[in-house]
C-alpha cells in the first residue's frame, strides 16, 4: 500500500487526527476504550490468581482486539486504510480532553471555589483531594497535565509516526491496562506486573523525547536548557515512575515552578521529591502548561513533516 510506504502521508494523517481531536475532542457517547476497559475488567475478574504468570497470560488475552484490528485493516483498500489509520490515532490521543480538564480546574480556582476545584482535579489524579489547599490542587493539576501529555499525546504520536496505526493501538491498549492493573497493592502487585512493565518499556523513549520537547518549547536560553537538564538528571531518579519523573521534572523546570511534595494516596501521606526549582505554582501556571504542551505538539508535527519530506526526497 502506498500509505504504508509513504512517511509524508503518515505525517499528514497525524495532522488530520490532531485537528479532529481539536475540533471534536473525545467521542461523547461511546469510546472504544470504554468497551476495551470492560473486556479487561472481565479478564481480571476471572483470571486474577495473584501470580505474575496469570498477569502475563491476561495481558496476551486482553490484546486480542489488536489482532482483530490488524486482520480487518489488511482487507481494506488504500483510501479506507488511510481513513481508518487516521481515525485510530484520533481515538488514541486526548489533547483537547486534557486541556479541558486543566482549564476546568483553573476556572474553579479563579472563582475561588476550592470545593469545585478539588472535585475537578479528582477527575485527573488518583490521590485524595478532599483536604487539598489551592496550591496542592494546582500542583496536582500541573503534574497530571505534564505526565499525561506524554501518555495521551506524545507517546501515541511517536508510535504512530514510527510504526503506524497498529503500533499506536498496541500502545493505547497497554497504557489502558496499566491504568487499570498497574496498582501496587495486594490485588494487582503481581497480576498487573506484566502490563506495568510493558507500559514502562513502550513509554521509555517517548517520555524522554517529551521531556526534551517541554524544555525546547519553553524557548529557553542555552544556560537555562542546561539547568533544566541538570535538574532532570538529579530529580527524575527520585520519582517512583521511571517515565513520569523525567517528564514532570523537565516540565516543571521549563515552566520555572516547583512541583512534588506531600500527597495523600489511599489515606497514606507520602513525601515525594521536589521537581523543578522555581516558586510554588498558581492557577495561571495551568494555562501556561497547556500552552507549553500545545507548542511542543506543533514542534513534533513540523519535525515529522520535515523528516517525511527529507525521507521521501532521499528514498524516492
């Protein structure tokens, strides 16, 4: 198929998918990942025996929809293949949804409605929000924006541009399984191990490219870029997440704010490492973070189109 062999068509498809996300956002009625989540829940309910082997087998079983999608796309003519690929990427990314969640918290903080702000940030994070003050709400929002910017935008774009639509579907399914099974508690610690490790592997390179994108999108001078990189090296290894650490540290440094600190998870307070080196954030920094992510996405698209043109000129 010409589409498979043409990096330029692949890059143009990514542009169309991002425009669809900007215009429509996530589907309001029924999202395919909702159906996949039910499938994964059923597998876990009947297959969680508390052992890693069960988790490995469950992961393989949960990914069966990918095989069905692959077979279906093989049967499509070229134009429908292109449209299906574009649709799959559109369904895999969530830039508008992420921005809308952040803006909802920012609006509530601007109205000095802390109760509403706590409720809205609760849609974004897994930590307890009932006792948060405004600074903690802002930090939680910013951390979610920066980390999910990598998971919901840059990693899908990376796998799509590198390996096509089936790769982005694989990534999104594994990322969803990690969100459902990747908890470090008695129920999921062993069962969710395979999904969590696979997700870490798929996110390793995209997360680091995303971190660099945040730094460069901030338009920093060379001295400040070096400072951001130094903080990234120092702070990221202290985080529990091997991929969230670089993204949040680089993002906080690029925005010149401080993130991290104490947070409550399942009733237990946890002291998390400091990220960044600036002052504590305020509500306006949420809008700055959304703008930073947007500029980084545009940079990725421009680079993707440029590389596609160069590749076509060299290999065509």
